[in-house]
C-alpha cells in the first residue's frame, strides 16, 4: 500500500548536469554548508521550488524555503 502512495506523489527525478554542478559549487564556495546539502539546495533553486526542510544548516541560504518545526518527542 505504501508503495502505491509513494508512486502517486508528484515526484520528478533530477539528474546531475553542468548547471546543477555549477550552482552547487557556487553555494559551497559561498556558504558553510555540506556538499550534499548544496546539491539539494541547488536543485530547489534551479527548479524554482521551495526548499522544505528541518535542517538549520539551510537557513543561511538565499532561496525560497519552508523550515518545518522539530517534533517534540518528550526526550529533550
């Protein structure tokens, strides 16, 4: 059942390309962000998408984003 729910989501695959590489490299050179996170952010920027996340590392980036709150699990 979960497989079908996931397949129903409006997901599109983004493959590596020169523009993505260059944007990611510019982000990495400009901000103290991990390489993996610069690829994620570069995808959002180039696709003109909102970056939805819970990662405080993204907050310094200049892109459209929606920071989700952390769930209080009661273990804090």
